[in-house]
C-alpha cells in the first residue's frame, strides 16, 4: 500500500509539473521595445504591439518578437563610378525601423539576416544609380545632404514592401582609389606649380611696370626741376643784369673802374696767369694811370 501511495504522489507531482510548464509556456511578456507576431503551425494569426503579459496556446502557437527600435546596418565599402567618370570608394550605413512585422515576416522571415541582405542589394543599387549622375565636387560638398536624401527616398520606396521604413542613409567615408589618389595629387601639384609660375610672372610684370613708372616719374621730376632751375637762374641773371645796369646808370665812371678792378682780381689772383698785350692796351689803363675821382 505504501508503494502504491508513493507512486500516486509522484504521479500527482509530475502532473502538476506538466500543468505548470504548459501554463508557463502559454504566457509571455511583450517589452516596450518589441512587437510580437503569433504564429500557429507557421501561419501568422495575430499581431501584438501593446506591452505587458500576454497568452498563447502552448505547443501550438509561437511568439516571434521583432525590435521596434531604430536599427543600424553598415554596408561594406564598394567602388562606384561618378558622373564625371571618377571612381570613389564609398563606405555607407543605413538606419531602418521595422514598421510592419507581419509583412516583414512574410518577406524575409523572423531573423534580421534576411533584411540585411535585401538592404545591401537595394542600398548598393541606389548608391550606384544616384552617384552615377553626380560630380565629385557635389559628393564632397554640402550637396551631399541632397544626394543622401535622394538615395534614402529611393531605398525607402523599394523597402516598403518588406515592412521596413528607412530613416536615414549616410556616406560615412568616401575615398579615392589609391591609383586615382596619386594621379589627383600629381595633378594638384602640377596645378600648384602652374599657379606659382603664373604668380611669379605676374609679379615680375608688376615689378617691371612699377620700375618703368618710377623711372618715368624720376625723368619727369628731373626735367621739371631742371626747367625750374633754368627759369630761376634766368630770372636771377636778369635781375643781376638789371642791378648792374641800374648801378651803371647811377655812376658810369665808378662802375667802369669797379668792373676793371674785378677783371684784374679774376685775372691775376691765381698768380700763374700770363697775358701778352701791348703797354698801351686799354685793359692796363688803371695800372698806368690812377683813376681820378669825379666831381
């Protein structure tokens, strides 16, 4: 009897454990960051978006949770050809959100790997399509915002059928291929050399022009100075002649004696002058006869 009693107790405990396990498996919690799709034998039957404790049929129904938060996906770097036929290595990332879990599940299944593969294909195609119509300067300037908005809109339009909303597509880094980089650096150096040569030529031209203008101004100033000096000298000589003339008119006898004495001083002051003339020459008259004062 004890053995039968023990077996009954064990069976009851086992039954209670099975009931508890089944009861627990029928309950699940939906977090605020989740949305849950209930499937029955693989077929979706209802969608739960309200957080809290919910129930399902155990062993028959399955609860598949999907993240409601903003998700990131980094695309591997790829080479694209721009509208100006330049090659660019583009490293981009995409931010997306699952907005329709049922459509998402029907399109790619319950994991994120399926949607990442689709995103890789769609974003890569849109990048090549949009950047293929743009110049390099547009990609590297403020026009990049417009370009990325166009790519985002195109990707979002294609991913709507997958229950996904594309929030943003960004180019994190854009580099030129190594061979293109070297070629561009050489062109930049050649361009800098050309600009330097042009600047030096323009400087030499400006220097020659300034020197020519300075020489011309110097010539003009010297000519004007000489003209002014000649004018002043002429005026001075005219005033001197007038002064001499006025003095001569006041006392011609005295003026004649004074001029003769000046001629003696200028002619004999050095002590080495030699003159050949007759004793009766008028130039020696004051040496022969002393001047007499006038009345």
